[in-house]
C-alpha cells in the first residue's frame, strides 16, 4: 500500500471524529429502527457513516466505498475499496454498555490491506497496514503490539460476544479447561483484546459481514495472530451483493489455532 502512514493518519482522524460524534449522540435520546434483517440501527450509525463516507470520498476520490449502512459506491472495479462499519456493536451502544467501535478497513484487489478500529468509550485506537505491524494509540502515545505466545489451553483466555451459546461454552470449558472472559460486543473490540494480550482465543458463533472483519483481520494478522472460518479456510472478500462471510469465524494468537479448529466440529454438536 503506497503512502500507508499518510493514508492511515487521515483515516485515524476520521474515525476519531466519528467516534466523538457517536459519544455526543449517546447523551441524547437515540432514534432506533430495524433493518430488513431485523438488526438494530440508530441515528448514531447513520451520523458516523455520513461523516466517514464523505471524508473518504473527498480524500480518496479514486477509491470505492463499501459501508454497512449505504452499500457499495464509487468507481467500478477500483483497486482500493474502503470497507466501513460506522458503529460495530450497536446493541451495546444503545444500552450504553462497553463493546462498540468505529471501524474502517481497506481492500486492495479484494484482499485486506489496512485497518483502523476506534473504541470511543476508552479513546483507544488500533491500526495496522500490511508489512508495517500493528499499533495501539492512547492519546498521543503509539505502542507496537504483538499477540502473546501462550499455548496452554488453561492459560489462554477466551473472549466471545454476548449471546454466545452456553452449551458450547460449557463444552470448551470441559474439553480444555478454557477460561472465558466477560463477553463483550464488537469484532474490533474483541480483536483488540487479542492484540494487546488480554485474550488469546476469540470465537464468533454466527457468520458476520465483510465490514465486521476487514479492519480487525489486518490488525490481528500484523500482530502475529490468525483469523479463519470455523473450518480453517481463509476469509473471502467477494463483492457478491450479500457482503457476508459463509461461516462463523475463529481468531487466535496463533500457536493453537489449528488445534482449536480440529476441536470445533465435535464441540458444536454438544
């Protein structure tokens, strides 16, 4: 990616601005509705989306944009495509709970190339570009991050979303003595747990969309971790109109990724 640092500095400013707007709106009565798939959407989702899309179109006119809220737009067949989730974790946000973020990823010829995830509640930002590593920003302090090298099941904390199936959690606890952290929403937030060493395993129990994983995947892989489907296959970013992954995803610090993949089919049937 040419000019990765310059590009990420622009995105960094935009997601912080969008995050600030999201937090402002949290102080007012939210306007909520349901999409066609029954998922929750708020006026904060729309406000952040408008800000991000306008800013990216203005600064990168030759790039395409794919957003959860407004779909695909921009030059057909563009080499670069911004992938936006303006408010990942809307249900947590609407309840005023931790577990929501602003996420912007970048595809280059269909492959995740860079990503920025911002947690406006803690003012923590994660970013990465291919070949340049993963970093966390807190204020003006930029810290390089690397996943842990833990490989013993009992020493590898697991993070999941709220709503993770209790039976599957119990099976994982029994099979490997795994320790589950308090659940939290937002793929970006949970991948943040992995790259800063608070967790080593992240299981998603249902398929998610391209905008849920594009930025987090680069952030995790540049920190040394892995993210795949439940069967171990790589995530695909085909623009088929559905913009959804075919399976649920697994993210880990790496050393036991394949072992976890091997366990999952049997555990999922319990």
